[in-house]
C-alpha cells in the first residue's frame, strides 16, 4: 500500500486506533522497558542509501529553483502512488539536498542522509549534539509531505519551533510545500491554517492540547458517519477543528518529550468561580503552619508528595474543630491540608514558579521556560496564589486529559531524534514500539569532560565555580554556566557581579532576549549564565578567536535528576569536531543528594545496602532518581488506560 493510501484509509481525522493490551502484554511490557533493547545499527542499509542519493544527485546538479520545483512536482505522483521505495526515497533525498544548497546554502552530509532515512523508517535517530538534526529533519519531512502526508515536526519549546520553521521555510517553499508554525502565541482562530500546511512546526504541549480541544469538539473519537451527517446538515463536519488528524510526527529531542515530560498527564480545563474558596485556602495555610514535619506529616521529596500521618490527621481535626463547609469532612479536610502543605514546602518562588505582574506563572522544570497559561490542578495553584498574596484566579474544572504516552502512540507514523537515547531505548520500545538507531558523527568528537568536583557545602561549590569562570575567561574562552533554577542562576550572577566579571543572564525572566543572548554566547571571553533554557537545541556559534582559545567551556553547577539532561548541556560545546571542554561541580547539599540519597546535608553516608562516598554516591542518587521517575511514568500510563476505559464506558471524551 502506498504512503498516501495508508493515511487515507484512516478516515477524515486519521489517527492510530489503540490496541488494548491484555494482562499478559502489560506484564511483558515491564521487562521490555527496563531490560532495554540493543541499539540497532542498520549501517549497511543506510550506506546503500547514501550511495543511491549521491547517484541520484547528479540529475539535479546545475538546476535553478524553477527546475528544482519542476522536479518536485514530477516526484509527487510517484511517491503517492508507490510509497517510500528505496529508489524514490533516494531521489527525494537528493532533491531536498540540492534544494537546500540552492536556497539556504547548506548541503546535507552523508550522516544526515543516514539520520533522515532512520526517521522516515519510523525509528529514533540518536545523533550526537551539533550534528545538524534540524537540517536532517527536512529530509523525511519534505519526502512525506511530497507524498501527501501532513507532517508535524514537534519540538520542546516555542523558541526552537519558531527558529526552525523560519530557517527551513525557504527550503520547503522552493519544493512547493507550505510551512506552518504553532506556538503559545498563536491565537485559536489562527491555528487551523497553520495545521493545514504541508509541514507544521509545533511544540509538544500545543499540539497535544489542540488535539484534546478537537476531541471535545468531536465528542469523543472521530466518527465518519457523524462527520458526514454534520457536513450535510451544516451542523458540524470539520469546522472548528484544529488538526487534520495525527499523520506523521517527527519529534525533536524525543527523550525529553516522550520520556522526561511523560511523568505528568496533560489536562484541559476551564476556569470556574472560586471567590468563595479564598477564605478556605487562607485558613488551610494558617492551619498547616501549626503542623510539624515528622510527627504530623512526611515529605516524600522523590515523588513530590506529602503524606499526613495518623497523628497529623488527629491534630488536623483538632485545629479544624468549629469550622464549617469543607472542613467538616475528614477526606476533604486532609486534601486541603495536603495541598496547603505542598504549596508551603514543595513549591518555591523562583524555582517552580515566578510571580510576574502579580500572577503566579509556572516554570517548566525541563526547559526552564515560563508557561503563562498553565496552572496546577485541584486548588494547588490557588493555594500558591494566596501564599504569595496574588489575586485569586478561578479554580480549574477538568474537561479532558491525556498522557504523552497515549497521545503520541496515536500517530500513524512516529519518529524521533536526540543525542541521548541510549539509556532509555528500552522504554521507547516498551511504550512506543520505537527502535533506536545510532548515527555516526561526521568528525571525531573532541569534547573533554573533567572529573566530577565535589564540595561539602554549596557555598564552597559556588566559590569554586566563580574561580573556574574567571580562569577560563582570562584565557579568552567563552563560558556557558548551567544552573538548575532561576534562583540559582541569579545567585551566581550576583556573585559574578561582585567579582567584577561581566556576564549575560538567561532564565525565564529574560526569555524575550534569548535569541540575542545565544547569538553572543560564542564571543571570546563571553560569560553566559543560564537555566535549562540553554540546554536542548541551543546552537552557540563560536568566533574564530574563541576556537583558537580552546572553544566553548561548559560548567555544570549541579547534577540533574537524569544524566541525559547533563549530557545535553555538555553537547553545547565541541560540536562538529570543534574543541571544547566541560566541568561538573557538586556538593553534598545539592538536591540530588538530599532528595535521592537519604543523606544529611554536608556528609557522606550510606545508601541502601552500600557504603558510598564521592562520585559513586552521586551516580547512585542519579540512578535512583531515574528509576523513581520511570515508575512514575508507568503509573501515569496505567492510570491513563484506566481512566480511558472508565470514561469510554461513561461516554465522555478521554
């Protein structure tokens, strides 16, 4: 069956029907996820592709833009009729490469051709950072679009979606293809025209929420008969829908989107009136201030959860005595207290959220960016607003929900790319049935990673960080310093200012200046302090003087809960064979130790069954965090399946 026929066979709103797993399949999924799968090489297959592309490329040499467009128009019917045969894929890739060279002055390398083949075949391409994944994605995206398949290129934030769409649009347009871009700033009525384009760049959150809005509009799964009747009567059809279905998704930074961010389901909600609840929230905060950690409640930092003890429940009943309304029921009373305790002890200003113009705005822990229209559920957001003295917004009523696992499995074709997939190849296969294939680098990697430097206290660590920055700055090297939170970035920035070191700061408060800050980060002696915003997808171009001085120097000031996040920051340096180096600083007071190694701050101690100190302790803590997060993702998936069955029985969408 041809590629176009395969898509058309799914109806007016194509998406893959989920196969319900029986108990045996669910049981077998676990070992598949945690044992892992070998990373497939497939080198012989894509070596042949590279030879075929080079042979086909002779046909397009010397063609002007009109000639290239004519060649693209001639290729369309063959792709729609015959599908992705080896011959047609090689011809399409050669055409895209020739067009890229003619329009944006970039020619795909052989390793990028290999990466494009991996993506078009519905796999995950593990490509080293700096190998040009943005350009690689144009090969399968353009080939699929020429075959009549709408393509979503999904990335992790607005900045990357906007940047990639703008940079690659000239290439696509020269092939006769239309390009759209959906970010947070695109208004609701402008979204359908963007999704109607042949290729749409979008963020994972935007496309998922737009899909949920469509499901509400369709009152559940798309039904061809209801759609046909709606078009005849003029009371439905596809009017008001955002998407045309889920055809082919190419997910950039696939491990971040499909794994790291899959710990939390996406919930579409509507605001309700909560004016009468402000007094209750205030009372809850006042009451929990009288509870004591240990006897009354326990903070489970690993799961970001608070458990109220039996003594705490009794104490809570005594403190709430005489109050009416929600305080009279023990379950409702304990839920209020749990949310108030979470707002007090687990969510902190300039870490999990910012207060901007009197409003609480969530900071995405994975991207370091503000999510201005997102809110926490079940009254937690309002509890934090009361804590910060902000105007209370309405509580949110859940309309629909879905997990990333369940959403992306509905794409008829799914592929992804990242520089860090090896560690989670088992989970990608167990959940999404995605195989990982390693693509070799074009040039040998010259990155030097120094041994982990450990200090007893955070104060000692920050002093060492400043000393390292000064040392590299005096050599004339650009320095990129990665921090875990807005608060940490601003603390370090203040220390640099006191030391007389000029620098630029990039965190959620400076998101509008991001492009300018990144553009200058490769200048000789330039110092950039950033949160995770400077991690995935950030391409720092180095001046010749910077390369001569040794390239970019990256400093990690605190280990993340996943080693892949740290490796992404390392990947900002030593790209495409350039020189570069990394340093890692840590202390026994860091969150990774206090939360996951069960240690008192400032001392080395015992992990379960082991005596660990130094680097081994930090490795243990990081692996434990990854295991816990893996279990949380599995719980989200199982809960999503359960709710899906429950709501389907009740006749509600999702």
